[in-house]
C-alpha cells in the first residue's frame, strides 16, 4: 500500500514507504539485509535512501567496514518514525499478526543466565506456535542497553532492574532467592553449609561491571534504567558474615555464569547464584546445590520494553509468550 503526505507548506510529497526503508536500514545496518526484509533489490533500497537523504538534508547512514552506521540525525529520528509506522499499521489494520505464518524477527536482550532459564524453553515453545519467527539474542550487559531499547533495536530486555524510567514499561516474570553451587566432591556437598564455610572456602562471583563502569550497589544506571551488574546480594552475604565476626574469601569474579561449572570442577570453591541458575548448572551431574546458611532475600526478573510498543500486536504476543514460559 502506498501512502503520501504533504510536507510543510510546500508542494513536496513524500512516499511513506521511504520510512519503512529507513526503519529497515536502521535495524539491519546493511542494505542487502534491509532489501531482503522488504523484498526489494539493493538498488531499490539505495535509491530510496538517496531520496531520503535529499529530503532530510543528512547522510542518515555512513558506510563503514561493518555496514551502514546511523548518523546522529538518524538516531534521533528512529524512535519516533518506528512509533509512527506502528501506529499507522495498527490504525489501518494493514499488518495483522499471525504467529503461525509470521516471519518476523524479534530482538531480545538477555544475559547467559536468562538465556538458559527463559530463552531456551521459549524457543521450544515457539517451534510449535510460531515456526518461522526468528529470535536474535543480544547481551543485556552492554552499556548502551537503554539506548538500544529507545531506538527500537531491542524489543524486550530480560533482567533484574532496580529502576525503570517512565518511558519504558516492565512486567514481572520471576522472583527468586539464591543458592550455593559447589563441586560434587566438595566437603560441603553432602551436608548443610554454615557461615564458617562461606568464610573458609573461596568464592566465585558473577559481575558484568564494577565501580569503574559506574556501578552502585550492584546496579549500573544509564538513561534512567538501572540494570543489575552483580549477580549476588552482597549486602546480605557480608552482613550475615560480619554478624558472626567473619569475612568472605573472594577468589575470582567472572562476567559469564556459564563459566562456573568449569571453574568449580575439582576445587573447593563455592559460587552463590540465583536459584534457577543453580538448578540449571547442577543438571549435568557434576555440581551440587545447597541452601544459603543465611537469609539472602529475593530478586525480581522482569521484561522491559518501550511504551510505544504497549499495544502493538506482535509485541503483546511476544511478551505473553515469555511470561507463559515462566508460568
């Protein structure tokens, strides 16, 4: 369907399909990939981009060794244009969403823990409900996560967030505590662990950012979104040990939770991780899980998205599918 609109007070008319070209190039950052997404040839995409550049008076995308990098003007335009396209499609009913036939690509942000616990079962569910839909998982640990959501390059971010700004929305997926993971041959693998164990045996912890990245109390704040940087309630641990006159023995901090099995294998180290991750790591049979010997509290995993997608049919469906995996 072709659309045109009047621009300003001039006689210039603009084909709104150019905005779909802009949106595709912005998301793919590659002319060939944008063309495939729109069923257009590369020359047609290049011609449309040239028209857009002339109309806007900006290069919009600059060719680099990695593809087409958006300019500052393109970054500023992208969220509003994506919102406009969604609203037009929703208002006219020109883009009904049927998961059984859709070939849409969704972009999720998740760390390796959320990928194992949530995304893996989600994929198994999508295999039946939406066989041609594609998921692209991007790291939720990247420092520009909030910006990626703002400009529409992330549909849904999954993680633990201490603060969500008003322009974003959130849905609680899971509340859970922590557990200790240790090698099956560890001296504490077959008994109840004590606070003395946590002060005696060295600890492996997971952190994707410290004070040097601006983390405060285990969270990094960017553009109003505070995301978890440390996968451990350190205040609870240190407070419990301090009450007994003890201190934890920190041995190694890693950015990836899936490195823990190899690190613990054949050692006397302990790791304190979210309960769902502890259970997932122990499935292989080489690790054991034990309850915390103190009150560790709970953390809440949520799905976060931009409010402009609140009522968009495909987004609603995706968020419901993620929530159904948890249920």
